[in-house]
C-alpha cells in the first residue's frame, strides 16, 4: 500500500555496544568449537555465526515513518485520525510502560537497546488496542511531526 511521501522517517538499528557483545559471544563460541574440533569446522561455524548476527541485526531493525495521514511502525500502520495524546517516555518511564504498567492489549514495537519511546493513545471504536508503545531515539521530533501530519 502506498501511504504517501514520508514527512518523518527513523531507522532504529543496533548500537555499537550490541554489535560488540554479539561478536564477542560468537567469538567465544567459536573458540570453544576450535578447542574441541578442527580448524575447518571452526572457520565454517565462524562464518555461520557471523551470518546469523548480520541477519539478526537486519531483522530487528525498526522503521518509524510518518506521512500526511499515517503512522507506520514496523509492519503496522494506523491512520493519523485514530491516534492522539502523544507522550514521550524516557528511561524508567519506558521500562515501566513496557513492563509492570503495560496493558496486554497494547501494540508494542520496542527495542531493548533504545532508551526512549513514545506512547500514542488509540481512539478507534473498532480497535480494542488502547495505545501504541514505540521505541524511538527522537521522540520530541516525532511528536512534532505527528501534530503537523494531522488528518
């Protein structure tokens, strides 16, 4: 579906520390394989592990896009007319909102490595989803664009 021209777009990818951690874990596993088996198997497992890390990074990338009438987050899209009451969630507010204070019916598109987020309440009578909780690194900018991208 064509949602129109993007007024805002954000790509949330792995930070450097997550890449370093994943590569360290893969190297540790590969070292254990090398100690128990041959160098050929170690090279093959290293290539497979690297491919899995790259695939995981690509698969977990989150795109947040706002067009004139739509908010598109990952695979989901909602018309701008159905969302309101935007709230920036920083640090512990986001952790609380996605944990103990979360609603099981809410739509969550969050990444654990992202410290900030946005909550957007839903007012669609046909949709039982109370709100969307979205990871973002630029919550204030996203709210401004959402206010401008009114239906």
